[in-house]
């Protein structure tokens, strides 16, 4: 996506712009000569999360823009208002708001503590509403007013809610702001839209969730920056209330070869699909559709086949060391050719595994077909990409489920 200069002199207020997608959007606009308000919490370097508002501002100015770093927790009304006032005083107004700040917790209902619930809803939904609300008086004065929320297309399919209902509610809250504000402000000449990635995007957040290997099946954040740039360069009165997906935006702009956006170009056709969207070209599934024939899961596995042999091998490798490092009980609901229920107890004693449900309540329950299950344990299929592409369903503690992948990697050479 070549810069056209259409955002030259425009002022963008971007939340969460100290790193990741927010910073890349800022840098893309800066190459036009835009003014960027870096509204984020990180003022001092974090040991695990690179980037501060000051380092981002320095990069923005090197890219050709003007930057104003502001310490902003979007939950804090005073900090939000102060940052907006400073932006107006420095740059003369606000033309574009990008609501990018977000919090995530991929936990089911029992494992979502209310502190985390409140954090997600206060940052994602309330923060988006607050920043948009406080910027409105200035957006109404602009002749190029946009609000762009980094949030997913709205869908009432149960599969987007079941694994992590609290997170889905919080992200959909941002999307509902798009739906409502677009209708509310359509006569004001303010475009209100959403943008979401088709695939996983390599950011510090995804690395923390899925591990260092996430680059293998992710795209660079530049694809979101280019898509955002294409949206924000349009005349706002021409479209509003749209839920855009990054690859579709770029294709509409004439960019059909997306290989360069892949972190590993050789894997460009084998990327992990993000939450809340289907794979490119996948057939849409309607809510309430009947389950596929044969999807029921009996409580015991067959006595022959790859999976029983696999568990026999795993059992021979269990040790107190593995138990102490993992501290989790897993249940596997397997469908397909070798359907059945299996368990792996890596919390009690020296560990145990076998057919049927575990002797204690599982921390995580993993559901998949037998082919994908064996591929996962043999190292052909990674747990995180399998989850995000729908090949694996996880209920319970998501983080403990990801611990299983580290265990599989350690056992791979021995299995």
C-alpha cells in the first residue's frame, strides 16, 4: 500500500499506539505527514512488552509525522479528557480516532475472575465509548472525520461465545459502538467503521498467548496498518457502519498478493485464522445448524488404534518432574475414526493417563477429531493454530491447555 499523502496534516488520536497494530497504523499515517497522538499507558519500558509512548513518538517523527505522547489509561476519564485537550492545543483539532486499546482473557465463565472481566469491559467497550464520546466535539468540526475501531464483525454464532464469553462480549461491545454510532452520526459526516484481521497478527500479545513460534503462522501488523490507511483515506461521507476485514480491504484496493505480509512467506498459505472470522472462502455456517452426523462422543475409546498406543507411550514417560512443571489435568473428547474420551493427569502423584474421564475435575477439556489429535501429539499440528482454525475446541483454563503444547514438544522425540 503506497502512501498517497491524503492524511497529511490530519490529526489521529490512537489508543494503544505504543506497540503492535496501533503503532503500525500511526507509522503508516506518519509517512503522509500526519499528526499522531500516542495515547497509551506504557511510559516506562516493560520487561516483556517492548515499546513506550516515547519510543513510539520518536519512530513516528522519524517516519515524517508529528507526535504527541500522552499517558492515557482509557478507563480514566480525566486522563482521556486531558490528552484530548492537549492534542487540540498542539495540533488544532482531531480528525481521526482509532480505538485500538484492548484487553484479552481467553477463559471460560468459571475461570474468568471478575477483576479480569471488569478490565476487559472497561478497556474494550467502555474505553472505546469514552474516547469516541470525548472526541466527538472536535470530529464534528473536521472535514475528514473518522472513527475506526479495531474490533470484529458482529455475529451471533454460538461458537464465537462459548469458549470465552466474557472476552467476546467485551470485543463485541466495541463493534456495537460501530453499529450504534454509525447510525447516530450518519448525518454528521463522521464515518464510524471497524477493522479486523483475517489471520493472527504477530504482536506482543499473540506471542504471550501462543508462544515464540507464533511468527510461523502469523502476518505482520503492517497488513492492518495498510488496511486502516486505505479506510481512513476514503471520504467519510461515502461509507459508514462497515465491518471490514484486512485482506478484503486490500483486495478492493487492488492488492491481491498478500505473501509479503506473512512473517514467514513460505507459510503464506498456511496461516492461523483469527477469532470471529472464517477462513478465506469458507462457507458460512448459520446459528443453530444441526451437528454433523457421528459427532456424539462416547465415554471410552477403542482398544486398538493409534491413540491407545499413543497414551500407552505417554504413560511410560510420565515423571514427577513433568507433573511439577505442568500441574494440570486434561480431558480429551475425541471424535472421528477413533472416537472416545481420554485423560492425562499431570497434577497428582507421578501422573497418570488412560481411557475415560479423569479421576478429578479437568482443568482443560480439549475436543477434536482423532486425526488432528494424533497430529498434535506427533508435532504436525500446533495447539494454538488448531484452536484458532476451529480444529481444536478448548473449554476450561486456556493457558493450561497451551502448557500441553510445551509438554508435547518435550515428548516428541520420545514418542
